[in-house]
């Protein structure tokens, strides 16, 4: 059978990707409103006029940055949700996928966190509001299913839990740096351990530790 040819990546496409990465870092560091096309061009080592060869405005750059991030995020989320795992396994997989996206698109996540509330008022960025609604439905339904199936505590406030999980996952974009000591999967495991099992020593372990402390004293 003939093999499919991989689509060729042109030099222009590579350059476009590099410019978007540069723009994302500048937007994340300085804020969208404070960032000018000239500032992006300066960071890219080119004239502002040359940047317009690739993009017609900073708005179009930001839109492509955010759409690329969200398209990848939902590609991963939809795969997890379609797998029909148990609620705990679904939660674990969603958290892991979230940290992978922070690893791939750290600057875009930071922009999304800082700017989405203001951007959604613009028709061009209405897709952000729809993504937020989908995100909330996915997480709340997973938590509600966990409570119904007695996997999560019956007294759990699912909306408060959703907000806690959402905020503590995505705030990692403010400190996470790709290529660091821990992989996104390792960070997700540690995070999940704290969220699902807590940080306090459990009853029997605590008693054993207390007994050892008394004997050593």
C-alpha cells in the first residue's frame, strides 16, 4: 500500500511559528494592552513593518496563539472524556493533560489566565467564553459522577472543588518552566496525590509515627 506523504513544513511556516512563540512570551510578560507590534518585532529581531508580512495585527497573533492552545487542550480532553474511564481516573487524566498543555503552551496559558476576562467582550474572542463553558461542564460532570458513584465524598461541594482544582492547576503557568527538573507527568502525580489523598499523615501512619517518637524519647 502506498504510504501517505507527510505534509512539508515550509520555511515561512516555521518562521511564523517562531514569531507566534515570541509574541506569546511578550504578551505573557508585558500584558496584551501594553504590547505593541514594534515591541514584538524588537524581540524577534526584525522591523515592525516586516512583521506585517506574516500577520495583519497583534489581535490576529493573539487569536492564533489562543486558538492553537485551546484546540490542543480540547483534543486531549476529548480523548480523555471519550475513553469513559471511572471518575477518579478521568480526573487524574484531565489534570495530567492540563499539565502537559502548560508544558507545551506555558505563555499561552498565562495569557489566557490574565486576559480572557477582558477579551471575551470582543466578538473576535467569543470562542474563549464557549471554551470556558465546555471546561466547566467537563470538570463538574466528572466530580458529580464521582460523588454519585461514591468515589468522592458525599459532602463534597463540587462547584467549590472545581474552582479549587481549576485555579491550582492553571496557576502553575506562572512558575512552571519547560525542561525543568520535573516532567509535567511527575508534577501531575504530585499534585493529584495532594488533591486526592491530602498532605496529612493518615490515622495508622500517624499513630505509628507517634509510637516511634515516644520510644525514641
